[in-house]
């Protein structure tokens, strides 16, 4: 159980630190996570709140969050009506966060709560946001390779500083949170929003730990979906790339046509090539479909944004002395 100081810690309606955690498939982790978070932030002497956002998890994560909120007055639970993904769930938590500083992290204890003071101290040096940089990665090979590919794409599309690792374990000032929350579109890529707001970014080295319990909910499909959000929400580079590919293909086709004309002039008996025609049609047709699909992706996202599709819908928030009464 928490001590007397933690029971009174939420008396101030503006806590110094808000910890926002999206929760999915982590019913077995919540008790230990809540305990470690409470002990760690209490040791810093800062007032705090912990917001656990249940992303419509199929297990008993919400029941575990409710139990944790009864045990620790600093914990507030937010239940979403449907699964919206990690970044949208974090936006729901940010919308409820009251702290002067907001920390976001995963729910599986691969991000160790004991590293939160390192992020806070680095932020106190004057940065707007601080990312945790993992010295090691306890992830599957495809995730590590995908992360490297995403890093290169972020440098190109988001102008991300080279060497900066965009980790979900981060600490930001409330002004950055407020600026990020101005985005109302349904396709959230949090790091992209952050990098459009500030370039005053820091990082700190921390260890990456094994998952405490359960399995990761981040599949290859979700990783690709996240990459598409980054590619189409914050840059028109993919459109320029398809235009460039079309220009190159047209140039090659024109050059090939000149080559065939010269061959015909030099050799009147040259037979017509069915294979070359089919290959040319397939290449050009494929590029056309790629370009149309890319344009369609942009138009579809624009349509859903204009239609006001919600980022998330809150079903329930556990009672707290400083909670916003959203239902």
C-alpha cells in the first residue's frame, strides 16, 4: 500500500508529473507496474498522477486498472470503447493529463519506471522533450530491422535529427502536449506531431528489459500501418517519388522506342517481340496503379479527417479527485 504522502499527493490539481500508459493485453503486468511507478515517482519528491488507458483490451486489463486505481489514489484509469492503437490511445491519455511534465511509456515493463528520473532530470536541462535511447533492444529481429527502416524514413520524411531514436518512452513539457493535442485528425503518429512542434529534443541512454508478462500486441500489420501514417500525414514525398518513378519509366520507354526504331531500320526482318510488349505493359501498368493507390491513400485520409472521424471514444474514467469528468 502507498504511504501517507502518496494519499495526499493529488491534492494539488496541477501535478508536476503525469505518466500516460496505453494498456493492451497486460492484465498480469498492471499490479507490478503500478507499484514500481508509484514507488519511483514518490522517491523524486514530485507530485504526480498515473493515467492507464485501456485500449479496449480483450483480457482483464480494465479490471486490473480499476483495482490499481482503488489501491493507489494517484492512478486514474481510462477505458476506450474500441481498440484504436497505441498512438491514439496515448492521445486519449494526453487529453486527460494535468501534469506540467508528461511521461509516456509502454505497459510491459520493458521500459523500466526507475529510468523516469533520468528523463525528468534531462528535461530539466531545458529540453522540450526527451526520448529514451535504448543501449540494447530485446525485440524480435524483424522489429529491430523495421525500426531501423522506420528511422531512415523518419530522417527523410520528418527531418528527424540523425542519431535520435524515436522511442515511445519519452518525457515532454505540457506546452508540447497542448500543441500536439491541437491535431484532431484520426490518423495519429505522435512522434511526427512532436517533431513539427519543436526541435529542442534531448535523449538519455537507458536499458531495454524483457517483457514482464504476456505477448506483444504490435504485429507486422500494425507496424506497416504506423509507417503509412508517418509517410502520408507529414510529407508529400511519396507522391513526389511516384511522380519521379513515372518520369523515369516514361524516359526509359521513350529510349526503348528509339532503340526499336533503329533496330527496325537496320534489320527489316526483325520479328515483333510479344514478350517485350507484355513486360513493358506490366511495368507501366504497375507504376500507374502504384501512383493511383498513393493518391487514393492521401485522398482517403483527407476524407476521413474532413468527416471528423474521432481519434478515440472514452467509455469510462475511474473516479479521481482531480479527474476530468468525461464519459
